[in-house]
C-alpha cells in the first residue's frame, strides 16, 4: 500500500464547500443518523479521474453530509437531536484494544456518542465518553442515559461544534467525518449584523480545518498497523513489541482539508468577510497568516464575542479552538490571497527567542515576528512544508464591476473596518462579567509517561495524587454553582489544549514554575501489570504571572497549557452531573489524557 502524493493535487481550484444548514423549529427532534458515504475531497488519480473517498457523516434531508450539517440554534430555544447510529462495521481504521476504550462485545460494531463542544449542556446530553452506543442500541456504555439529546442553548451567540466522543476512539471517529458546526445566535449578534458592525450571512463562511493522509486510491489513511506506512510527517512506527495494531500518540497528515475539501478556494467580493474558524485536527496546531501579512480582526473566540475587536497579523489556533475573524478584501480587487499555516510538524511547544531558545520563556504568540518555534528540548523546530501543509486555502477576490463608493481598510483614517461601521473601539457585547472570587483552587497536572510496552502514555491528575487513568476514582468533585480556579501545571515538553466540559471559563494567567517528577509504582489500567507513574512536586513559581492575550480574554472552553508553566483559569460550575476534562490533542485524549469530574449539590448536615 502506498500513500497519495500531496504535491500531485491541484490546489485552489475547487470552491470551499458550504455545509447544509439546519434551523430547528419547536420541540420535534432532528434525526441525524451517522452513516457511511463516499464524497469527493478534491483528489484525482494520475489520469485526472476523480477519486471518491469513503467517509462517515450525518444524513439530513436525504443526503449524507461529511462533515455534518451546520445546526443553527438560538439562545434560550431548546434543540433536540437524535444522533442515530447506522454505521456498519468494521471500523475504517485500526482499533487498538490494549487501551481503555468502548468495551463492545461485538468487535465489528462501531460505537459512537456525540458531544456538543462548548455547549452549556445537561450531563445526560453531554456526550460522555462512557455514554456510547452501537447500532440499534444493541450495546451501550455504562453512562448511556437517553436517545434524544437536549441542548437548551442557555448561552450567548458562539461558534460551537459537535463531534464524536467515544471512549478510546474519538480520534478515529472524528477523522472519519463525525463532526460539524453548531452556531448559537442571539439578539446581540442580530444587532451587530443589522447595524453593519458585522458582515451579513452572505459574507460569512464556516471554516473547519483538518489534516489528513490518503492512500493512493484516495481513501483516508490512519497509521497503526506494524507493516503499513507510517505518517511521512511524524514518522511514528509500531515497534515489534507493541500491540498490533497500536495506538500512536500523535497524528500529522500531509493534506490540508477545509470543510472536507483539499486546498479549496473561496470566491469573494472586495468587501469584509467573516470567517468562523475551527481547528478540527488531531494534533496539529495552526499558526495562520494571510499572504503579504494582511492584518485581520478577531471579534470572537470559543464561547462568543470578545468585549472589543482585536487586530492581529497572526493567529495561533490549537485543536478544538475557534476564532471568529473579519478579513477586509476591499483593497484587493482581482487578487488571489493565500491563507498560510506556519505551525510546526510536531506538537506545538511555544515561541522562543531565536538567540537563546534554551533559556527563553515559551510564549503562545510571536511578539515581534522574530521568535521561532521551540522543539521543547532547548532547540528550535522548522515550520511545516510551505508547499503542502503550509497552505490552507486561497481567497479569489473578484473585480468589482459596479465600482461602489470608496471604502476603507483596517488602518484607514476613519478607523472603520472596510465597508463596515465597526472600529477597534466598538463594543461587541456587554462587558464580560469577570469572575473574581473562587471558593476553591485546584492544582492539576499533565504527565507524559511510558506504558508497559514502552509507548508514550499521556495522563492527567492532581498535583498531590499524581498521574491517574480516566477509569480511576473521580478526584474533582465540585459543589453545584461553585466558582473554582484550576491551576494546570505542565511539566511535559509539549503544549496541551485543555478542554473542560460544561463551562465557559476565563483565562487568568500563565506562570513559569520549577518542579520535579517523583516516580510512583502504578497499576496499568484494569490489568495486573504495573508501570512507573508520577506525581509533580512543585518547588517554586518563577517570575510574574503573564496575563492572557487580548484574544483570550473572552469566554473560553479550551486553553493552551504551555510546557514549563502553570495555566490558571476560573469558572462557575452551574449544572449538576458527570462531566470530563481532557487534552484536545485527540491522540492524547484517547490514551489516556482525560479525567472525570462531578458537579453535585452540597450535602446537608443533620439539622439543616
């Protein structure tokens, strides 16, 4: 078996697919069966014939959509969805049964469960990894509760997304196509559009970016078998003593897909466009710039609008993060402008000074344009291949035959952005209610260890107790409606995008720390094997806390925890139930960088 050459694919000739939109009405559930399909992702063979790719998607109105259709919800108006499982087995990709995963008795059956990422969702509809189910619900996980999920949309306008969350198989099911956008709208967003502070829906695009590998016949390929090709990007191989197939702790592809199309074009008019960006990749962090360093304006993030717009030349987007940006094309009639990726071909580890990468503090942004990417070990790493994964899509700006009245670019004297009435000082929302006081502060940590086979094993756990598996007893038990600060210490060499279900948190700061890992013998999952786990001994904090970036000051659900630093967030946990928090590098999450947490009513004392 050979892999498809990404340099042989024509780029920027196929239009960016625009997902079908669903606008739910009333309490009738939307049925979205997960089913297999074949779609065209822009691939051709050597003779120019289209190569059709088998994927999974969701059926709506007689058509299977991969990625899935975009659900348009409204604040305060509940949406009910029946995520039916109509997937035949076996799975498209290699299943490693040595890790903790959905324990199906029929190994040919495909379990799924769908999570609304960023949703303020009651726990029985949250898509808990243990709430999985197979076709016709013939097998279900231990936390399966209901067939119809309810999303009450008790939150502000935001760019959310839904995706599979099956225990130990999330990376595979999402890679197969089980994800899509979920956009919450509200009266404030309506006002921004009506007052021409934001572009209209006609000039808005959802943009889901993923990286993939393909076999020479155009089929999605995911490494894991010993005698099959490794990724030509990361080169991870299945060693002789590992299970076969085996989980690998990262995934990097050499094709860039946007909404399921390889290197598409976006036909646009010379006006301001709104791009609602999502990094839906497994491991790849994107560092996005537009050709000629054209600046853009970020108006929102994970949980909705920022207080005010932020002008940027570059955007760092880790897996699962979203960014709502405005790009002004008014001065670029007839031009073609490429959206580039300057991220690394390894897990992101931060920007460091080129003159002293070993001793400089890793940052989540490039403050002067002269910082370089850290390799996490005192050196630097190059950006990705500029001819393949260094390109995302291309904007094709039309000639404006109508010649409208002159418009302004971002830095014009009037300070408005293109043909909008928006300035960088325009409030986008009522000021975010900043949480100040917390009833509890938790110290948590990330861990990179070796499993009994010698494979990388990523874990989470409290600083005091150390590394824990997902199946270990819950250590984060939170009182209902409590405000807590979570301090996430990262002694590993890589950054981890940490996602907390249920809440929209606020990033407080980051701070370097000095510490050491103390080994501890630990049982390997539910087996009779043992391995060397670890706990973190924090010796001291270094320097002053670093405030969040301006684009991080809005409501967030995923935050980049940089290596060698503690990342602090604050959140109110206002719904009871069983939830999870995890790294959103999906290959890390699946093995085994995820932990449960419980929000429970306060226990009453006798006499209360």
